[in-house]
């Protein structure tokens, strides 16, 4: 079997454009090509959008066309299509102005849902339908055939490329190595990007795909969102739409259609199929054609979309902070006990019997460290928690259970029979925040309100009850204590660390308070038979760890709203427009799963903390978080309502593609739910007006806290 062209049909439109339709069987046993005539419409190209939503993200398209079956061979092809699986047949439409040189116009996968056949003599009319491949992505997890497994960050454009290339399955048939494949027009930039023609924000931004993975909190299983959900959500986060038109995939921000109005300048970037994120061509462009030139409207009417009172959305940044637990590697040959599992994951602060050459895998550099007995402030465990951003009324909440595990052989020597032989554990912990000019310290302590200070001090964080040393300990005896503390307002942006250690004290005299410190040199009780740690398996309520707070509320979702304040006061009527929940955005912490990292062209490095809040549209205005910019841009286009043209357009010459808008009476109208009749050169449907007024907008951000923790970034 091989890939063979099975059908080829042609037409010339009313204004002289030539089109050719090719249908391929990817599992053909015959190389015969048939040339059936087309129906009266030639073909119909239809784009499908959300009703009354100017900011539809993914816009699937489909082509339908009638063929007149006149012979058995053509009927056999129809029967094969009817019995094929999705992807077994594909088709392409090619266009030409001279019937000699043809260029790709559209490509798609044929459906086996064929119109019923009439019980009449030939010729019989058969309707075939093909889809561009976007709609079927609803049924495909985004990791299928794309290689996403270990949590990693990829450039924003790469997610589109991977799905186009590996899940739609048309790229090798219709696009050569140096053919135009993807066109982008996105002009929201940060200060580190700057707005430059050859710098694409979709290349200069990246995010971790775990933002689109749901994690079951009870069993840790992961469910990948569909490819459609991922791409559509990314489109909405950037205020852009994605569709196939004129032989290319287009990623265009909606408000770029308002581009003839100064000072806005909008750039396009083109990528060849095999160029990855390397720009093949770029420049400035206008996506609008003035109606009345080669385009005439007829048979239509004008309507208005409602005025927006407010535009709002949530950015679900999923998880803020947590302590990175360590995996141990047992490379101590003498350690053969099966009584303690050395491959467990935990936060160690006194590692006793694990011995001095026990290694742990640290998520922050260095990758591995030797960690010996820990019983002084000079021997503390220091854990990197990443970069954190300061904000008004921001704070950190620390809550962990700590376990004291006496190894079964832990005994006083000599054993003082009849006396109360006891040990007591003191835990010391603090945050260390390294800012641009100063390092701030916050000692953590139960029921103790402190403040950040530049003085590097520890205080007693938590104390266990006295643990009586028995003749023998039951196997896996664990004694718990809890440390819960909330900081005062975070003083500066910086790199956050947790420093922690323990001290142990013993008493061999009955009724005496516990008070003699255990050190490495202590002989009366062996310190290597004592182990103190924080085990992750103990916090079943998901309330433990380190959490970022705003206004004393757990920051899991951030809320954004733009009010319509035309004339200086917020309007009371109008529609509240809700953008679906977003999973990528600015920070708000370096630990947020959905944070967008941006490229700094000055330092030629990635800003990995995701805290860049300098996003601007078209390099104008004040920098802001990207989701804040989004609600503002959506509001601008409908603060005074938006005109809608419902009707038809007739091409008198040339062509009009879906990526192009039309200018009517000084306003740009962009196509939404429209269909193109190729034979008659007519477009019919809805066009929405884009008029970015200068209304004064009031923007509100906040935190929604009464939402259960979800989508946790858990170790793989």
C-alpha cells in the first residue's frame, strides 16, 4: 500500500481564480486518479467560532464539496472513504491566477461521514467533508506523540508546532522544508523583550506544560488536558486566535486588526516548517482591506454587541511554594538494615544512623551533597526555594510536622536502671531572603510574631515533649511535633532559602529537667541512632508546606477585572464578560507552575522566576501583568459596544482570505463565523468591529482563596 492521489477536480471562480482539489488515500492499492466534476458551489469553506465572542481562541475550519459520481472507479473511492478511519484520506485545495502556478490554499483530513446516496441512476451527487484538524484535538491528550513526560518548559510557539506536526498529521504532505508554515502577529512584549519586528513574544516566552496537567491529590495520578484545551487556553491568555488560512497556520492577536491607527504598529513573523523557532521572514503589516474596492457588501445588516460593564478572569497559578523533599541514595556499604527504607523522600534535619557518607539528591544545585549529623547552627540544612516577589500584604505561611525516630538500638550507656532516661528535641528554622542589596532573615517559631531583620539569628522554633528511652523501641516508633508560623510582610524581591537544624538534649537523672546537649562526641547515648526529619507522607490534609499569602489568603487563583469607566465613573448597566479560567500568566511566585518565563535580550538569558510584570501592548502604556493587560485589551474593543455586520461580501477581483479583515466606514471588521463559496466568490456570515477607544479603564486585581488546591506540581 502507498499514498496515492485518488480524486482531482478543478473549478474557476466568477472573478477568474483557479482552484484544484486533490484527495489522497494514504493506504491505496491502486494509483489510478479520477477526475469527477464538482457541484455548483465548487467548495464551501466554513470557519467555526464561539457565538458573540470576539476572543475565540482556536477556530476550526472545514471544507465541504459535492462530486458527481459517474463511474465505478469513482464510486469505489467514495466507498473507501466511507469505510476509512480518521486520517486515512486527506485533501488539499490549491489556487492559481493563471492555471499554471498553484499555491496551497487549504488542507484537511476527510471524514467518513458522507452524505446519503440517492437511489437514482448516475451521475449521483456525493458530499464530502474535510476538517483542518483543530476540532479533533478535543479528543487527544496533549502529550500524545509530542514527547511531554518529564516536567519541563517549552517556548510558547513550540507547543503549537508540536501539536500541528505530530497530532494533526498534514505537515509532511503539503509543506516543504522552506514553505511558509506558521505566521504569527503578537505584539505584547516585556521590557526585556522590547517590541522589535524580528523578536516574537511567542518565542521569547515559555511555560511548564505541567500547568495543563491535573493531578489527583489522593493517588498522584496525572491527567493531561486535551491539545485543544491547551492551545485554546494559551490563545486566550495572549488575546489571539489560531486558524488555518491561505495555506498557513495563523496566530494573530485580535486587536491587531485595529492596526491602521497610529501609534500602533503590528508585526508579522513567518516560520518555515522546519525552522523551529527561527524566524524565516518578518515585517509590519495590515490585515484589513477597504470595502468598496475589490469587495462589495450586499444583502446584510448591522447590529451591535452589548457594552461591557466589566471584563474578568481568573489566573490559576496552581501551586505557589512547597518544600523540596530529598531522595536519598544509599552508598554506605555497611548499611544493610531493612528496618528503614533509604530510598524514601523527606526533609532531613538530623540524619543519625544514615552515617556521614549518606547522599541526598537536592533539587537545587549542587545536585548531591554529603549530609552528616546535624546538631549545630553551623551544620544546618539550607534549601533553595527559588525567587519570590514582594507585594503589599504578602506573607509566607510555614507548616510542617516533624518526626523524631529513635533507632531501636538507641540506649543510654551505661543503662541507669530505674531512672527516667529521656531526650528532648529543639528545632531551629528560619527563612533567608537574599535581596538585591541586603539579606533578610525571619526566624520561624510557633505562636511567636516576629519581623524580617538583616540580623542572622535563629530562635527556638519548636520543642518536642520529653521522650522516655525504653529498653527497646517498637519498630518504626515515631514521635511528632508541629511547626507553624506566618511571616510579616515580605520586604523585598529576592532568592528565598529555608535553613533548619535540630539540637537534642538528654537527662539521666530521675525528675531532673532534660538539659544536657547531645553532640557528635557524646558517648553516654549514641547520636547516630537518632533521626529527625519531616516526612511528606504525613500531611494528608494538603495544608502543610510553604504557602504564599496575599491579604492572609492562600494565593492559588488570582482574580483580574477591568471596569468600564467611560466618562469618569463606572457604568452600572452593560454585560459582565467572563474570560474562561487561564492557566498561564505572570508569577505570582517563582514556584507557580503556570508562570510565564520571558527572554532577556540584553543578558541573552531567560528570566526564570516568571515575575516580569512589564507587559505592554504595542510598546505603549505602563507595564502590567499579562492577564491584567488581557482584560484591558478585551474591554477596549467593547467599552462602547461593537458593531456587527451580518451579511455577504462579493469579490469582484483578487481574493479575500479568512485572516484578512475589512474596513467599513473607518472601522475594522474581522471575520468570525463565515463561509466562503468558491464558485461565486462570496463570503457570508458575521464580522465583528474592532474599534479600540480611549475609554478610561479601572483595573482590579485580587486573590480568590476559597478554592481547593489542585493541579499540584508533584515529583515524577
